[in-house]
């Protein structure tokens, strides 16, 4: 497994562990928090971070400044990623891939259990194609020299935490799969799903895919209007769609993307491991389609995004101080106070901007441009994997039954028909 892909799985699993009280995967949990925090505090160029901002970024990413940050900072110093000073730290310039590589290094150099390596490897394996629990147990036991009883416990615990998903396909057999199943365009997987649908469902799914291919990102309501909530839930639960939620004081708005929309420009989970580009696309789409700050149809969004990508600053404007808080929390942008209560903004991660702009430019959304960055007023962002977990936990038995059939078709590629 490539190092950056391994780092991506560690970060994703670490975020799942933050929602539990489990202590069995301590090395994954610590390395995952290191990777998440390193992404939040780092930029493509070397950055000075004050202690006050460091604490604020920690809290925004659910990391305790008092109990966790000191250990994480000590690890960054050991890895020679930062220089500590009296009033803060200086962080080396890092790309997203380098953040993932260091996340994997921190994990590899830790005192860890073999079953922690096993769940990372199994996650990558089951994101390509589902496998049965019997095969999964044999894989874990043989590859990592773990007794089969411990391998079975590892599989069960990993499923309970959400490292991977399970669906019963018989009284004695389960199918193990991962929500990143459709992160690449794969004709076999798509055709396997289509083979389980009736003619009307197939036609509706093709229409939705065509619209998402054209636009990159669309409101959830427009998707469920075509597919119906039940079918959408089935397809969402196996990872065919991503749901991104942005929120502010007015409530929450959901937007749908396809993993394949990003795979036009990237090829693996590692390219947007922290969902930063998805957060940026969802925020911009909200500003251009929903926000009350919408400013009209003119051709400026690509030019302004390119200015940010090239290292330029946009503004000053009053709205910038409020509209991009969720992206500030994740270290994607830096908001700078200007005169008269106004603010300017700089993009800290140009690679994230490039990926987001590619997705936006690939569809009709570029026609809905604005004369300044849209007033998205986004203060929170919920990533696709979190929303998929919620969907699966809330799914009805009827939906789970259909999901099971879909996954079985993906596993066999429809070859048993």
C-alpha cells in the first residue's frame, strides 16, 4: 500500500475512533489526530502559528489543547515538522500528500498492535470489492500472523466502530465492504448496481448521474426528487453517492457529489483524504445556489479561484469575515482583518483549490458565477463518510435487504446472472 493511502486510512479511522470510547486502536487514534491537526496548521508555504491560534484550531478539530496538543506537538518536533518558539510555532510548508506520508510514518514508528495494521489493510482491500467475513478472517490471520479467534474479534470490533461495513448474506455469512467503494470509476461496480434495478430505477439513476457529471455538485433535494428517498438511501449507503452538509445559523443544507466526480482528477482516497476539496466545493455551491448573499450571474468565479490558487489575496469585504469559518477551521483558508471591519482571504492549500476548481469547472456550475467569492456563510461542514454512517444506522430493514443484494452483485460483478 502506498504511504499516502495508508495515511489517508489512518486519518479516516482516527476520526471514527473520536466518536467512540474505544482504546484498542490507540496508535491509529493518535496518528490520526496528528494527521488531522497537521493538516489544519500547515500550508503549502512555511507558516507562523501563534499559541492562541494553535489552541483555536485544536478545539475546532475536536482535539484537547490541554491534554492532547502537548503530545502531538512533541511528536511533530520529533519528526522535525515544526520549530517551537516562545509565542507559538513555525510549521514547515507541506502538501496534502506530505501530511499523509507523515501520518503513516507516525503510525509506523509507534508501539502498536498487529491488529491495527490489519484493519488498515482490510479497509483498502474491501474498498475495491466486498469480501466475505470468512475470507476477511483468513486474510487477517494469514497476513498478520494473528490467531483466528483474535482475527474474528478484530473484524467484529472494526465493524462496530465503522472501519468497514457488514451485511448478512446468509445465516452464517456476512459481506465486508467499505464506503469508499466507488471512489474510482469502475464499470464493473456500476454495472453490478444497475443490474439490480428495474427499468424505471435505471433510467432515473442514469439521469442523476448525467446531471452530477454535468454539474459536479447538486442539492440533495433535487437528487431525491428524481430517485426517491428509498432508492437514494440504498445507493448512498454503499458509497455510490457522497452527501456533504454545510450549516449556519439558518440551518443545514445538503449537497450530493459522486466519488467519480473527483476521480476525474484524482485516483485514490489519498487525494482528498480530509474531504477538504469537497468542503470547498460544497461551500461554493451553497453560496452560488442557496445563500441570500447571491450576487448575480457573471463570469468571475474561475478567475477569483485561480487568483487564490496562484497565491493572491481576495477582498477586502465584510462578508469574508463570516462566510468561510468551516474552511478556516480546517486550515484551508486564512482570513485577515482589514480596515473598516472588512476582511481579506488567502488560500493556504492551493492543491485543494485546484481540485475544487476542476470539479466546479467540469460542469454547468461555472455559469452561475459571482463578482466576488459567494457569501456562503458556512460555519460547519459534515463530511460524506459521517453522513453515510448516519444513513446506514438509520436505514430500514427493507433498505438493508436491497443494499445486501446490491453488494452481492458488486462482489460477483453480475456474473451469476
